[in-house]
């Protein structure tokens, strides 16, 4: 039995598409084809003037491929779900179109909603529909009454508000503190993690840098971008990216005399970004700067009551050379 590509398996689990026979390409193909044909039928019911071939072409375009026959051909290819090609159409783009509310809980979680939104946007383009009609149509194709019923309430993220707040555990004392992500920040972090997890480094870097253009203080995006850039051996760009976000967070959120707890999830994003900066400096052969950064980080962790040297050594060791991915438990979700 052929193993699915890890990212395909991740997305299948995320979107409620795991076939009855685990890791079976054939059963996943059958599941996807059945769901896509069901979408075509629902689309014709929603748009009575649409022809049979028109509905197939529309669903194919919502899967990021121009023609239905080409889509079927791609799904029939051997090893369709075991490879994850870079720079071309991927079968992963089919998975969001195959979601059905009968196999998933509503409202969708942040990662699921991200991919449902991708499907809705492609559907809107294929049918030249305006919003919110396209999103509501996409929701009905999934089997929900409306986009609100499908996706639930989405927390508002004010552009002039910081993503994080600095809060002491015991206000009015010298106690340790934490960076607390807003509800909107947690949503963005969950979406970006789902979008980039186990993806190609080029795709991870592009998605994370796009998020950073809007919010340079977004720690999760910076950490993902820097990881991917280091994997591509673009060390100077990785260092510049880490520096911009660390500067943005330090200048607008973290006070000069901060004492950050080493166990807080968002704090760990900050510390891990500092570790990535050390790695980039070492690759650029700026060893003195890397040692200074490590010394400062160790001192800050010790002041916060952590075993600074051991903790930094652990974090640097966990930066796995084969994938350059941080353990997902450390993200601020």
C-alpha cells in the first residue's frame, strides 16, 4: 500500500477527506471524484442554465486546473498523491473542492476555513461572481446553508492594533511576562500554519512574506519565512527578515526591561526567531555576532528563571536540518 505524501495526508486529515483505507491512493481518488461530481450536480441545481460540461469546467477551474478532462487525467496519474511537485499544479488544490459538511464539523476551524475560502475565490473567478454571492454559493456546494453557517464568526483584526500585548503574570511586580496574541492573531497564525505546513520552502517563504508585508510584527510569519529562506540557503535575506520583525516587536510591544517567560507559546515564537537569527549569522560567517546574540538570549532566559544555555542549545538542535521546521507545538495557536 503506497504512503500518501505527508502534505497530502495532512490536508486530507485537516479537510475531513481521509479515505476508508488509510494511505490508499485508489480510495482517495474515488473519494475525490465522487465529491467533485457531487459538486457539479449541486452547481447545476444552483444555476439551472449551466450545462453539464459547464459545471464540470467550473469545478475544474475551482481546483486550479483549466479543464475537467485534464483534472481527471491528473487524478489518474500513478503516484498522484505521493509526489508534491514544485512550480506546477498540485493535486492538493483539489482537496478543498471535495470538502462536504457531512464529514466535517461546523463551523470550520481556521485552517479548514482558509482552504474553503480558496475554493470560493476560484469559484467566483470561474463564474465571474461578486462577493458575498460567491462565498454563499461555495458554502451551498459544500452542503451548508450559507457562508456564515459554514465558516462561523471571524474575529476582526484592526490594522492599527498590535497583534500581541505584553502582559505581566502579576501586574505591579517584577514577575515574568508574556506576549499574548489577539484573537485575530491566533486566527492568522492557524491559517498560515495550515497553508505552509510541509509545503515547499519557496511556497512557505512566499506565503509568510506576503503576511509580513501587511503585519511586519507577525512573529509566526517571520519564523516560517526565515525557516524557509534558510532552507533555500538565502541567509542574508533570512537575517534581514528576522531583524525586521524583531525590531518591529521590540519597538512597539516589548518594553526595554522585559522579562519574558520561556514557557509561553507566543514568547517561544519570539525566542525561536532569535535562534533562527543565530543560525543565519553563523551561515554568513558572522560568528562574533552570532555568539553575542546567543549570549544575550541566554542571559534573558536566565533572568526569566529558565535554564538559558540548555534551552537555547535544545532549540538550536531542534532546528532539523532535513526539513528546517520547528515543532508545531511551539506555534501560537
